[in-house]
C-alpha cells in the first residue's frame, strides 16, 4: 500500500536505436519500452528532469508526472573557480563514450582546429576507437574515466564544455561546467534546454 515514486532519467529505448545491429535495436527497444510501461503504470508519480522525459513517461502509461531539478556535487560550488580565459584554447567533453553522445564530432573538430586543445574524458564502448585517434592527433587527449576531483580540475582548465549528444535526458555535466563558470555548448538533444533559466 505504500506509494511508489519512479525516477525516469534515461530513455533506454532511444539509446538502443544506436545499437550496431538491427535485431539488437529491435529487441532492446521493445524490452525497455515494456519495462518502462510496467513501472510507470504502477507508479503513483514519475519524476523526470526535462519536459521531453515527462512526455515520454506519459506516453508509456504514467498517470502523474512532475519535473525535478538536478543536484550539483558540493565540490563544484565550494571550491572557487579559476577565471575564464579571454580566448578559446581548450575544449572538454566529459561523459560516456557511446554512439548517442556524438563524441566523434570532437575528433572531427580536433582535425579541423589544430590550434585548439581537445580533451575527451570518459569511458564506454567507443573508448578504444577514440583513444586510437588521440594517439595520432597532438591536440586531442583521451583520458579515460576520471574521478570527480579530476573532472573539476579538467573543467577549470577548459574554456568550453561541449555536449553534442543526440540523446541526453538532461546533461548534468553542462550544469556542472556552468557552476565552474565555464561556457557550455549543448546540442538540441539535451534536456537541459528545457530549463531556459539556466
């Protein structure tokens, strides 16, 4: 008899559209839509962090939805930010290295803009391909997974955080970059755009 509150953070059916084989895309999408429907129909409330996520939850059977904000790690706010440089010299991507994140656009940018340093921080299925590219590009660094403290340092070294995702329910890392007084450039696929006050 207890009320059930479900948090809807990731559109897994959307993520499966980037799977490499057709049968995986088909099975993955149907499985995750089914799982979402089962959970949302039983939930008294579904929380999401963007209007797009709430609309999907309603389509999948949620009776009641509400928008919820995203918390920032304390260190992002407590430690003073370093001043932003006057010109763009260093671009950072931080996140999961997966097809839906469009990380390859940073590799293309590094090829096209040799005077700008690019750092890709994260791990995932594309890590080895990105790391291999970084070995032949002097202005591209692929760090692999980084700790929260190291991410804060890397944000302070960067002038711009880029989040080119095709699909991003919110984009916490963009909010974290703004908390560090860094510019954040996000794609239309990022749910943070549903928060114009940011």
